[in-house]
C-alpha cells in the first residue's frame, strides 16, 4: 500500500484542495469558452480568445511557448500548444496545492518566540 502514497499525495495536491480546484475550474472554463467561440462568432478572422487560457497558465505556459517557438519556429502544431496548456495548468495546480499545504502546516505549528 505504501507504493501508491506518492501518487495519492500528488493527486491530492493537484486536485483535492480548494485553491487547485478553483484554479483548474478557471482554466477549464477559459478553455471551454475559447473552444466554443467559433460556434457563435460571425467573423472568419481569428480572435484572441485563446489568449485567456494562456494567460491563466502563465508563467509555465511561457516555457511551453518558448519551446514551441524554438522547435518549430512560427509553425508549431496546435496539439503542442493544447498539451502545453494542460501540462502548464497541472504543474501550476500542483504548485498551488503545495503552497497551500505549506501555509497550512506553518499555521498549525506553534510559534517560537
């Protein structure tokens, strides 16, 4: 049973705390709105609606954008950026969960004065 504890801990830090859940809901909503935007758009021009999911996953997505630019120049495939959004959101959700856990642990410790 001890072999699955690190995976369970990572899953709790990434998904099962209020900060991470709210963050992932925000990113998921931004992606859903951006993906559905062509359904109600009257113009054939590309919109900037995909900027919002990228901004919500910044700074981790900044590394993904840099990697895509260096690997494919201006012709990076859409799957790379979609996967980059997903990975960036999960990495930042994990960071939020770890930060929340550290702050809660610090609050529970008695202060040494």
